[in-house]
C-alpha cells in the first residue's frame, strides 16, 4: 500500500511540474481571455478524469 501512495505522490509532483511548464510556455502571456478560459476548462476536465489517453486515439 505504501508503494502505491508513493507512486501517486510522484505522479502528482510530475503533474504539478508539467502544469507549471505549461503556464510558462512561450506565448502563454499572449493568450486571449477566451483562450485562457478554454485552457482552464481543459485542465478541470483532466482533473476529473474526462480525457482519452493518447494510445486510445488510434484504437478501432
């Protein structure tokens, strides 16, 4: 059980790092308010688990 918790914590840290990199991505500051809202909506969908894995895009 401890190993599972450690893995989840590592994944969480990686996601936080990725989120920070997205925020700092060149051009982010040039997004319109509408684009920022869309990005916020997508992040919320991912947090709720409402996404398709990349591998799933090509399955028939």
